[in-house]
């Protein structure tokens, strides 16, 4: 398969930033975080190497995610779609015996970050994909995380708060706040960013016994 031109990655990241900019009008914690992330992405870090194409089983859910989009994110989905199979998908958690199939249903593609093609130690930008009928168990990390829902409705829990954000909505996870997501019939595709003092420490599961996981 032909490689993806460099300009396609710039277009994708530029469109992610454009969607983030839509949240600047809120004048709240989300808009503050968006402003912080956009500033860290300017200028975009240099491309440090090729995109390490990394097939992950969860990417079998991409097509259903594209079908689960909405008008609010249609342009972003149309830009992701032709490059989706070339993204550096990975699953970075250690295996857990109580959820043996979880790595088959969750994948992350980081475009900007400490080990991403656009190398930065100060900010991360990427995509999260969660298959249908999947619990992404409670986890936490030092970085401040901002999610932007691209496709799929899921239950998002952070601390004591649960919500079902639609495509086009933002979800902010402050540093070390425990959060989880649970999908139903639809997969979930979302843009994420990380900022703060420590974007190098990976996320870690916080619950040893998540509720039953099914594929
Ligand atoms: Fe997170």
C-alpha cells in the first residue's frame, strides 16, 4: 500500500486543532485547556521518524466508528478514514488476567507525544478507539487530558460524574482523576490531548477487578 504523504498528516492534525478551537468560546476549564494545548502545538514539533504502522486487532472496529459519526464531526472522520490504517495504533497497558481480551478492543494512535512521530515531551495528541460492548476500566495519569468525541456514544465516568457526550463534545480529565468509559452498541472514536508537568508517565489501571468485560 502506498505511503501517506506528509501533507496528509499535517492536514489531519490541523483539522484536529480546528475542532479544538471550536471549544475556545466556552470560557471555562475546557477552553482554558484547549488554549494551553493549542499553544503547545504551535509550532508543531518536527517529524522525528516514519509512522510505525502497527496493526492492532481493535482497528477492525474503525469502519463501524466511521458509520457512527455525526454531522458535527463528518469532516474530521472523512480526513481520518483514508489514513486510519496507517496510524501508529498500539495498546500500551500491561496485560490483566481479569480482562484478557481488552487489548483486542482498545487502541491508541498517538501523532504528537514523547514517542510519537511528531516528537514532543510537552504535549500529546492522538486518537482513542474503543470497540462496542467494552469497558475501558478505571485508570489515571499525571497529565491533564482533554477528549473530543468524534464518533459513538458511550458512558464516560470521571470521579463521581457520569455522562454520555455526543460527537463534537469535550470531556476534561484533570490530573490523576480516575476515569473510565463503557461503550454499548457503537464503538467510540475520540481525539485526546495530554498536557501538564508530566506527559511521559503512561496511564495505569486503578481497579484490580473491573466489572465483567465482554467483546
Ligand atoms: Fe485518560
